[in-house]
């Protein structure tokens, strides 16, 4: 799937906004209404953790794709020999 740079940029902003709202809600649920606003460092940490988790997910998917490619190449090599 190909996306234009503009689409990717727009999606990144929407994702960050989603994480920000979700983080605010989680923090306020845990510590009380308004706590996230008074402690933006917690919200920043939540957003950083969400971003790291997404990177890990993509890396895992890339690893799985590489494994499938290796299996395909190995199978083709066995067919040729």
C-alpha cells in the first residue's frame, strides 16, 4: 500500500491526537480529573510509550515478513537443486 507524504503526515497528526486524548483519559481515570493537565510530563511519557510500542509492532511485522521471504527463497532453492 502506497501513501502520499501528505496522507502520512495527516495520519501521524491524527495518531498523535488520539494518543494524547487517550493518555489524558487514562491518567485522569487513574489519578483524578485534571491530573493530566497539571502533569504534562505524564502525558508526554504516555505518548512516547505509545510511539515506542507502535515502532516495536512495525519491527515485529517486518521481521515476520523477512522470515516468510527466507522460507520462500529456501523452498525455491530446493526446487531448483
